[in-house]
């Protein structure tokens, strides 16, 4: 007991706290993150001392004339972020005022919330299901910007995006401003139709843009299924489903309060309780230093650009792998209270070892991650991950689907 106490004391004085990852959500429409990523987004926004960045690319105006509809959708998205920030500590506070910030000669609307959440709105025209654009948006779309190099003018009449690279650079500058040199957890739609069939063209283009904007940046990347998730089983816990429903309700109530269609109907509510994604890790560098964009107006908002830190855990912890179930890859994480030899393996339901990940390797105190690849498992079905440190043992269940 004395030795263990001394070891913890030694680690706590010499180990360097690691910066928490910045969670980045890049989506096409104002309600996408609530419907397809809502449980993860709420968990990220509620995490202490962390930052969550939302980037909404289009106004989602469909073919509705005038500006009332897309402005209402943007207001609904802002209300949803505010709700996520207040889920744990409900309070009556004033909605933060939007600002306009220039990135790459493009004015982008930004709203910063208490607790480390920030939302950006590029207000691009809705490209429609097939990516051919809508009459209201002069038949412009992200798909045609990429494939045909057709320019794209935001709905608010601000500077035109003349190329795909122009749009990618703008989003990358937003990320450099918000992420700095912190690690990145990227959340975005799955752009590969093989794994995300039947989805909206703008959804997949948002995924392509997100991957391009984080090119050569080290990311833990979550690629989410869109419309087709409605055909999958419910897979969220009661608490996760409740959070997802709360933020989508905030969006819908804002729309209804403005006299607009709220989206609170079966075709949208069928996504509540479902959330499917593919996880993978991309190696690379952190965002390097970049000249700061120029504020168009004076603001009293103070940006905290210092890396956030995470305290060492007080006990051995094995986090459930995510996603679970999984059909490609999944991330499993664990936390060590002190430097120790670590054994980590996967067993089948009969207790037979099928995969040994660590065999007594010495690891420092703090959080560690292990990636699970479905190709290393003999068959679909249930498995048990076992973490062992000294005489302590932790387990969690996982499921392979093929």
C-alpha cells in the first residue's frame, strides 16, 4: 500500500497533463448534428474544461423563397447548442449575440456560448438531395463547386466562394483559430456512399469537406450515417436518447415559435434513439500557427486559446468502446492512476482469448487509447474486453456486426 501511494505521488508531480481534444462538428444543415450526432455532441459540450466547435455549412433553405426560413433554421441550431450547454446546469441566460468574422476574405457568422461551445454558420445554398441545387439558391451546390468548379454565393449575399479550395481554406482557418495546437476529435457525415447509402448529397459533401479541411492533421474521426440510420436498431441509452431529443426539441420549438415548420414529425423523429458511426484515427500534425482573422466589429468576448488540461484519474478505469456495435473499427480507452504494467485482451463469451493487445507493457499514468479493427476478430458476435493492472481487473462488452 505504501509503495502504491508513493508511486501515485511521484507520477502526479512529474507527469505533464495532456490537453483535452477539441470536438469539431462539421455538418451540412442546421439540424444535422442534433438528429445524427446529438448524443455525442451533448456529451462533448457537457465535458468540463473542453471546447466544442460546430460548423454549419448551408442555410438549408430548400426551395423556400425569401430569408425567413433559413434564418429560422439558423436560430434553431443556435438554440440547440445553447440547450446542450445548459443540460447539466439549467439556467435562464440571454442568448449570446452573433458576430461576423472574416476568414479568407469571407464573412462568417459566429456565436460563442458559455462552457466552451462555439458555432459558425457559412450560409451556403442548400444543394438538394441530388446535389443539383435549388431554384431559390440559383442551383448552386457544394457538389457542383467540387465537381464542376461552379461558384457558390452565400444566402446572405456575402463574398462568393470561387472554388472548392477556397471553401476548404476558409473552414481550415476557422479550425486553426479554434483548435490551435490541441488534439482534434472530428465528427462529420460519412462521405462514402457504400457505408452511408441513400443520404443527402450535402451530408456527404460536408464529410468530404471536413476531411479535406483536416488533411494532414491528426484526428480521431467519427463518420456518421445519415438517413439510412433509421433502418438500424435503436442503440442509444435512455440518457443519450433524452439528450438527443432535448436538443432537437430546442431546434423545433424555435422554428415553431417563428411560425415555421418545426420538423417535429415522424420523418425526423425516427432518428431519435439511433446514432451510427465509423471510427478511425488519422495520423498527422497539429494545426500550426496561423495569422488571426480580423473581427469585423469590436467584441467583449474573451477567447481562451490556452490548451485545456485534464487531471489524472484517481482509479483504474476502462471506458466502453465506441461505437458499439461496430462493423469496421472502434476506439477503446482506459485511464491509469499511476505508471504500471498493463495487460489488455479480448475474450469470447466462453472466456477464450481471441486478441491480445497488451502483454505487461509499462505505461505512464493518464488516458490511453487502443483501436479495434474488425478484421482481427474471427466472427461477428459478442466479445469481452479485459483490462488488468496488478490485482485490479476491468471488463466491458462489445459487439461485432458484419
